């Protein structure tokens, strides 16, 4: 049973067609990656899935997005997070800069029953990202880029999600932090988290993922297991530097 | 144990003292009306602070909702409890006014809350400066509609509320207006504190910071915006109702953009997002207006000038976004603002 299926999705920003009917699916417990150059439509597909309201979201012209077999095209974004347990880590992090690290995490429990004791889950986040524990009471604006990215992931986890969507998490990170972050994602996946990862860094993404799709100007040009894509000469040439 | 109720005790004592002084006529009518306007201003500034400070939108048509509340509660009060040349004899026995008065004020608040939808609905898709323009438009729509309703006096205004108050005082002689202004002011501050510290309040803070991030954290931004705008304008409506009954006369001209600006000045003077700041600045602003009264029309040169000085030297307002208990941590033993 597929968890998420995107079928013939056509999406427009105003008059500009951004996706020309793409198909992909994600099975539970998998890491799937969408790779592609700038403007290929990666972020657009994510925004369409998380149902962000206009003006951010593109307009779905035709096609369907199925979550566990049901269409979510009419579902408001708050329900997507609350009931479908699907959380987005947006490009550029979008953390609440004025609030402290801890306040950011507390705010993420917004949709959940407030009677639950969250202390174990906060501890889990701090286990995954020890740097955040050190900076618990700092204003999150003052964190470095990498720490902000950790916070964005931690915050998404605090929504109680079982399906994590990440939009270019490695952007602007030092190589060491990048590998740290990807190791954490791997660990999350081993604990049962389904992950849809969007990346420009194809090499890194394909080494983490089980399966991948290659997007090019709104169309899927290649798909398959990660090993297969890593071996694909076309992909190699276009995204992996020969 | 005793400490837990300190604030409640202080409030009850304060209310009691003011009521007693008013009852025995130990303080003059002038001082009394300044005190009552202080209460109205506190409601105005704290409720506007919810939208401008906590939610980070810029509403500059707050007086419009005050106008709706003022008119609805005046009309309702006069219709039900007093003989009027437009509405004829009272629908209910004027003796009942004493019980129904708070309900009449609240009805004005509810009507204003629905008028708040005029801003809340466009706010789903509009933000920042564009929403500010919509709030000004809402203010004008409300004023102009009432000016053109000749049945209720149009721009000449509407009066007769004093009779309702007199009917109340005939039953039991107490300074009713003082009591109700005090009660509604305390209730407003309490309600706003509860709201901003609730789960909804977290959603409001999230919208203020980053709307996209709020949305992906499962905050239903449209719902929160609707509730917040309706609460804010509803409270402004209550302020309007009280204002109308204090003066005994309403006309649409007194709820124009200048009145909205006064509310804005109080919010910025107090500090954005600080509830105690909004209360302090409302008190300060009312006193300042009265102190500068001898200057007459020049008052409106001096007060904006003070605003410029304030923005120059302390742009974050008196309190910034802190509460009283952040500045004097000892107060936390008695009361938590957040």
C-alpha cells in the first residue's frame, strides 16, 4: 500500500505551468528523494502536497494527490499536519526567529492534545540534536544556519508526524553538518519515519535514499532505486558531474 | 494561600473605593468621568494590542467597531427601557434595566464582533499594508452607513441613554456606570490575558512571526485570524457601548479615524504585544489628554510631537514586548501575566 501517490499532477503559477503531469509515490518506511536542477519543480511539488494556502501555493490544474488512497486536494493545510501526520521542513527554514529554541518546539505541539506530557519527546529531539539542548533558551534568530536547520527538523518532529518532507535541508550547511543531518535522517528512518527528501545535492541524497526521481523542468525524466540512478549515465552526467 | 488572591483583593478594594467615593460624591463628576474614560481607553488599547501587537497585523480602523457597539447597545437600551420619540414606549418595564444593562452592552460587543468579519474575511488573503487599508475602509463604511441612516439620527447623533441610567438609579441608587465600566475593564484584561496565554494565543504568536511556518505547524491561520479579529472588535464594541452610556449621546463623527489613531497611539506608547503596557499607556494617555486640556486645540500639536519624541528615543514603547512581571520579577509571586 502506498502512503502517498501523486498522479498526473499539473500545477500552475498564474499562467506559467510548473509541473507537466508528474507521477511518483512513496511507500511507508521509505526514503524517497526528488532531485533536479533549479526550477525543475521540486519545491512546487512539495507545496502542492502540503496544501499551503495562496499566495505561496501553486494552483493544481489537473491530476490528484492521494494519501492512503484518499485525495487530499481539498484538505486544508492544518488538517494535513494534524490528521495525516505529515510535516514539512520548508526551504529557508522558516523558524520563529523571535522565540527561543524551546518556545519553537513548544509551539509545534499546537495541534496535539495538550494533556500529553511532551517531556520525553523534547528529550528525544535534544538527543538527536545535542546542539539544540545547549542553546535551548537562546533566541532562535541567533543560531547559526546549521543549528536553525536542526531546529526546523526538530520542530517538524514535535508535530508528532510520521511522514517528514524536507526541502533542501543541506542548503547553506558546512559539509560536516550536512553529513550529521543526513545521519540523523537515516536514524529517524530506521525508527520508522517515512521521508520525502528534496535535494540539489544528488550524490548525497541518493546515498541516503532507497528510491529516487529525477525532475527536469516539470517532468520526471528518470526514476528507480538509488543504486540504479547512481549508475545511470544520464543522471551522472547531468547531476553528479560525470 | 492568601497571596494567591492578592490581585483579586486589590481589584475588589479598588473598585469598592471608587464606587464609594462616587456614591458619597467625594470626587467630582469631572474626575469621575476621566476615570471612566480611562476604563474605556484601557479596553480600546488592550483589544487593539491583540491585533497589532500580538498578531502583528496593522489595524487602524478600531474606532469603527467601537461605533457599532456604541450604536447597537444605545439603540437596544433605549428601545427596551425608555420612552423615545422614534421608538415610542419602552418594550419592557424600565425597572428591568438594572438587570439587563450588562446584556445590552454585551449585545453591542457581539454586533461589533460580527462587524469585525468585515476585516477578518479579507485578512485570509491580504496582509500588512494592504490589510491596513482595508481596516481604514471598514472604519469609513461603518461611519458612513450610520450617517446615512436617518431613522437613528444620521450625523446628528442619537441620545436618550441617560434615561436608561436614570431608570437604573431609580431602583437602587448606586453609581452604576462607574461599577460597570470597572467590571468590564477588568473582565477585558482578564479575558485577553487568558486568550494570549492559551493554545490559541500560541497560534496568534506563530502568525505574527511567520505565517507560512505557522501553517506548516498545523495552525489553522484563517480560523485564528477570524477569532482574533472578532474578539478584538467585539471588545472595542463593549468599549463603545460604555462610552455611549457615559456620555449619554453618540454621533458617528466621534468614531472617525482620529479616534482610531488615539487607540493606535496608546498601543505604540505601551509597547507592542505587552498587555500591561497597553493598560499603563491607556491610563497615561487619558491623564495626559486631560492635563493638556488648557492648551485647547494646540493639544493636538503637542501630543503628536510627544509621539515623535517617543519614537525617536524609545521606539519600542514604555514596556517593549515585556510585561510588568518581567520588569519587576517580584510581582510574579502575586500574578503571572503570561
